[in-house]
C-alpha cells in the first residue's frame, strides 16, 4: 500500500513538472503594415471606408465611398492629361497579400448605389451584402460575389421610425446567421433597433430595441446616475458565434447587449 501511494505521488510530481515547462501564451502584437495593400491598379484612389470584412477565404473586402474624394483627388477622371487619380469602385476585394482581386459597384439598371456606403458582409453562401447610410433612409443591397445585383432590403422613401418594417433608418452594419440564413441588421443611425430578414427572400421576420423591448423613438431625458441607455441608437452588430449577436451604442460606451440569434436579447451587461 505504501509503495502504491509512493508511485502515485511520483506520477503526480511528473505531471506537475511537465505543466511547469509549458511556455506562457504571449499577447498578440498588432502593427501597421505599410506595404499593405499593394499599389492599386488603374490609378485608383480610395475614399473614406465605411465597411470592412474578411470572408471564408481570408480575403479582405471593403465598402468605400468615392463620393468622399474631392475634385483634386479624382482629377484624372475629368482631365485626360492628368495621371492621378481615378476613383476606385465602391467594393474592393483584396487577397491576404494586399493584391486587388476584383472591384465593382455603382449604379445599376434598377438601383442607385448611394453616397454613404456603410457596412459590408460576405455570407456563407458567398453573397456580398453592402449598406448605405444616407440621410433620410438608406438600404442594404445583396450581390453575388462577382457583383451581380440580387435584391434590395429597405424600400425607397421616407422611413416611418423604429417600428417601420418596410424602410430602414440609416443602417450601420449587417451579418447573416449561417444556421438560420437570417440577415441581422443594426438599424442604426436613424432607428434604434436590430431588425431581421430572411436572407434568401428579403422577407421581414422580427425586430427589437434595447434589452429586447419594442423600440421607441421618444426622446429620453437621460438619467446618468441610473445609467439608462434604452434609447441609444444601435451602431454596430457582429456575430461571435452562430447563436449570439451583439449590439452596442457609440454614445453609451459602458453598456453592451447580448442577444440570442433566434429570440433577441436575453440580457444586458456592463462593459468597459
């Protein structure tokens, strides 16, 4: 019996010794890579960037705003004797090395692109979603990977507030849940909600405001001691897992809302 206990103690000591030599994990270090991206083709110049995402191939996509360029920056597009520069297409795909894979976007036969691109997402079916944050409405367009128009979400016209299910109110970003094929929209700068659509048909499914409640556009007199944030605009949305969505307010840096992708927010919690 004594020998058996001694053997067990010896095994335990060996295990502890093995664990003690495991190297500690290092904190990732982020640095600017001045060589990325590579030189843009065709004398392109990029305006302000309203959205960026990474797809399943680790390609980087941006939704940029040619309208953000002034006349001097894009002079080559109007003066043939000037070399630089020409506005780049609104949507650009880069590979990991920073080389342009493709670029597309702009007005189409049945739609206007808009001047305030905001948000971009490549879903699990390789559809590309881009938003426009224009004053007085906004929209989200769905395209194939190579830029063929599929459909529009958010009808043209004046939005009717945070419970209007046909119009969007300056959407900020979007993401598709691969399990349900539902499009979640942070809507946004004008409205105060997360709204969900069928990603295949564009049909409205549900929406909610802060803490899972019906959103309200009533003006709120802030009580900062009570830390009330229920009327803050929804700025961002992401999906850290297929079952969870996050939304938060740029004007309320101390609050975050965790939500189920199926039923809406189930709790609220403090953040930094």
